[in-house]
């Protein structure tokens, strides 16, 4: 029996984008809106005045627009991957790619915004460094889990329906 060549790249790319977008939504919705622990620029413009709050809300909106675009790109890439006969369907590969994308989001956003630019922190209190490091550790755990799941799904070959 001859095995058909497979290309997991499109599925991994779709999952990565979906994970990064959804991770951004979790950050923005949970930390920015529900818990109100910080706004996008809250370390530079504390939300102590109406003007500062409005500026933070505007930048939070741009952040949400960016995460929406990344998620929409992920859906588009997944749609196109689904049309390709050489892309094997694997729940482990997709879930792992999404975990990797979310972890990468946390690592990049946390490193740049929390540590390098200091424009906001997970929480602003005496323990902000611990919270910021915890955010990075959570991202690293998600990334390692993602790599493990992608590796575990490397031989998955789900049945595909003919087009």
C-alpha cells in the first residue's frame, strides 16, 4: 500500500493563528474588560480620569480588532486546508497548534508589553512582576503542550470525504 504524501503545514498554520487570536481574546476580554486589571496603556496612562480611561478603551479596541483579524485569518487558512486532499485532519495537530499559538501570543505580548515597553502589566500592585512572569510561564507551558500535541499527531490520518 502506497501512503499518500501529507502536508500538515496548513493545519498547523491555521491552528497557530486561531490559537493566537483566541488567546488574545481571552486576554482582552478577561483581563481588560471583565476583571479590569489593566487597559492597553494603563501603566503609562492610569485609568484615573475619564480621558485616560477613554484612551485605554480605544487602544483596547484596536487590540481586539487585531485579534479578530488574526482569528479570521486562521478560519480562512483552516477553510483552505480543509479543501486540500494532502492535509491530514488531526485533532491533536489542530489542538496542539492552537495551544502553541496561544502560548506564543502570551510570550510575545507579555515580553513586549509587560517587560520591554512596560505599557501595562497583568495587575498593577506590589506583585506585578510575579504576575507578569506567571503570564510568561503560562505561555511557555501552552507552547510546550502545543509542541507535544503536534508531535503526537504527526502520524494521524483521518478519513477525508471526497469533494
